[in-house]
């Protein structure tokens, strides 16, 4: 008889590669080693990209003013109004009552999954993809089916693969745009093709994860909701990435329902939101300042991130054993291991590199066991001097192991 309290299968099976690799890195740090961390999409973890001061001031002032109580379960009315106006600028008729403020996009996803998924249903999500799209649906008896991104064509959507995998059990069709981990930007033509496929499945809702929409370096990004006047779409966004405040944990879902087909679903979402009370009140006030205040700082931040992206591409092109498709947005690149020693063992590459050269990346198979295999994700938020040292170590590691 075991003396261990049993854990549920749903919890035991969850993996989150981005943070799982931190465990051995932390042990090395405790031993006194300096780790170059290119693993986590947290802008605050890297010097030079602080949360804008006027947002911090608004958050702090809210605390000073005693605005620490519960807010309405769907979010502060003034914040919902500001988000709706921001979405209107992206080309669709969002209303304040369509906006629901959550503890980040991750909580929004959990609520969406709880409200929509049941035993035997499916989520069709891109592969590779952000891990919660794989981890959470199983909690509700659903499965995640991955559709292919074309790794030799800029990680563009594989529409033939999407069509072959769509059926009446698919309740959520996911587009992460710009994509995490690949940095792909899907343009209006791509979105229109996706909408045309989804139109054949009346019980399917499109999830448009647009948390990186302000980090588009191609000029081609458009809101999914702006391209659609028929189908139900749930837009996801928040303060974490474009406003550089991930620890505030404020995100939102915006329901675009031009034909009124999500009335029952909206009721279910609202019931779930009420049952968990509310998102952080002072953090909502800080986000409100970001939406309604000065945005000129965004130009400087974008330029810095883009310059760091360009440097990474230059270095990767010069190193034998790795290659990359240039990302069009976000702050990630999904690097292919062309060296035969590692092309089938990306996790070993990441762990061996960590222990020998103290550079922390994330193995590509952590974003999709099949479609991410043979790659690693690199975050290009660190300053160029840090990136230079990291690439020097990666190049040295590849050369040493090739001998």
C-alpha cells in the first residue's frame, strides 16, 4: 500500500516546457553559475524593457488610494470601455459588454475551455503552439489536435492539413497571431482562408490569440474579428507582452458575435467569471493608463526588439548546425537543429547546452512532440551583448560536440 496521496491523472500529465527547463537551471544557479536565460517570454526579465512609468504610477496610485477591493467580475467598466475602443481601432465593432477581463490570457483560455469543451470534443490548434492549448483541454474530456505550420515556408498555415482535420467535433479553431513560438504573422489573405474553412462547421468558434499584435514587424497583421461579419470569434489579448507588464496578470477575451450565435455560451462564460470573483483591481487601473495614456514609447521598444531579432538572424546564419525562418512578429524564433547529432534530440541539446555552456533555451518538442521536434525556441529580448555571448557559447558547443 502506497503512503502517497494519489494525484489526479489530469494533473500528473501536464507539462509546461518553458518553465520545466528552469528547474535544472535553478540548481546550477544555486551552485554559483551564471545562466544566460533565453527561455521565457517575460520582458521584465531582461533589462532595458521596463513597464512604462505612467502605468506603474497609475497602479501605485490605485494602491495609495485604497482601490484594493473586488472589482466587477467582468472587469472595471472604464477598462472594458477602453479595451472596446482599442479593438474598434483594429477594425470591428467591439462594445464594452463584449469585453471580459481575466487573470491573463491563460485564465481566459481556462474559462473558454470550461464553457465550451465536453467529453469527445476537440480543439484544433497550430503545431508548434503555446503549451496551455495542449495541457488544459484534457481537463474537460477534450483533445487537442495539431494542424501543421510549414517550417520551410516561414511557418505559414497549412490549409490542406487544417481542412483534413476539421470535423463536427472541433469546437475551437485556434489562431495564434503573431505565433508563439514561431513568430509567424498571418495576414488578411490567410485569415480569410481560415474563416472560409470554419464557415462549414456551425458549432465551431474561432479563438484569435492576438496577445502579440503590437509586435508585428511585417505591417501585415490584422484582427481576425475585423475580417469577419458572420462567424463567432473570441479575441484574446492583454497587458503582458505589448504593454510589458506580464506579472500584473491582466488579460481579456472579447466576444465578436455578429449573428448572435454565442448567447448561451456568453451566459456560461459569465457564470464562470462570477464564480471566481474578479481580476486584480489595481492592476486593471494600471492597464487602463496604458490604453488611454501616451503610447509614443512603443516605437522605441519595438525598434529595440526588432534590432535584437535582426542580430539573432545574422548570428544564426553564420553558425553551422542551426538555421531559422525569420520571424515576422512577437519576440521568439524557432530555430532548427540541422546538425545530425541533435536533429532528433532537441531536449538533449537544450539540457546539454545548459549544463556545459550555461545557456537556457526551450526544446521545440515541448511546444509539440511531433511538429516541434528538432528545434529550439529562443527569446530575443536580452540586450545584444547578452545575445552575442549566448551565441558564442552555442557556436562553441556545436563545434565541440561535432568533433
